[in-house]
C-alpha cells in the first residue's frame, strides 16, 4: 500500500555523494536546506500530481489490456477473426491521428475499436462459424450485434463514449448499413473510421464462405466504395496512410 507514495529527502547534507545515495535509495527528489515553505510545498504538490498521473496511466493501461483480453475471448469463438481487434484498433488510430482528432476522441476510439464486436457474445457460435451463406433469419440475428454491444456497456460510465462506435460501425455513407440506416455525417466520425478499418480486416481474413483478399485488392475495394459505403474524407486519409497501415499489418 506504500509503494506508490513519492519520497522526498529534506536534508542539510549537500554533498554530491549524499545526493547520489538519496536518489539511489529511490527518492523522487532531494532538497537541501535552507528551503522556503513555498519551495517545499511546490515540490510536494508537483510530485503528488506526477504520481497521480502515473497511477492513472497505469490504470488506463490495465483497463485497456483487460478489454483486449475480453474482446479476444469473444473472438476465440470465431477462429477466423483472431487478432482482428488489435488490427482494427491500430489501423483506426493511424487514420484518426492523421485526421488530428483530439486526445479525448482518440481515447474513445481506442476503446470503441476494441469493443466494436462485443455484442457477438450473444450470437450463436453456429452462426459465427457457419460454412456457406447465412439464411435470412440468421443474418437478421447477426445484424443485432451492434445494438447488443451498445446495450451491454451502457451502464459503464467510463466506456459510454465508445457506444456510438459500437452501435454504428456497420452504418454506411449512403444509408444502406445497419442498425439505424444512418447516412453521411449522421454517422459518428469515429464509427466511420472503424467502418473502413473493420472492412479492410474482414476482406483480408479467410472465412468459410470467403477467400481472403490480398491487402492491395482490399485497398482497391475500399477506394472503389468511397462516397457510397465509406466517408470520402476518411477514405482519403486511408489512402494517405496506406504505407503505414500495411507496415502495421506486416508486424
């Protein structure tokens, strides 16, 4: 319980060896007397704030890792989508950074891209891994996963900003998507980004009823569907970032 508390030496010993020994023992700071009250309180506040930031960063990292584990556990039900979560996240962030989204939007995109398919946990495995085409009834059930996913996390306040991505990543620019048939800029920007990266990875993945496209063939298809299925602005950035995306795919 004490490991996260910052330590500061306040000492009259000012020799270089004394300061070195203090830092070697793990102290975050070494203050030499005499010192003013203002200097002392400023140092303490600075170290506490820095410590708070570090703990918050560690918490976010642990949270992100837990969500990836959860999403990957869901993907294990579908042998054809392993690694899908990380690839969609990485490619979405590449595009979003080039579009200069704010730090807050990037964080929401990070969680939304990880959780975009979480609703598939309620889709029967027989549908997820069915060889051949789905029946009309099976397809209607599959199309419910965005709404199911959004419903699953709506009570988790920290994740609520990710709901628009989860719910709308299958909407299409021309209004032909689901679940709400949103069109154009009615679709949240982050969901428009994930729509492109999710489609890219889906096309490059072999499935029982689909041979995997080559990355270049998938790229050509996304460019072809610019302005119909996908946001033209997102596709333009996707085009600019293609070398970086392919480098990420080859890691």
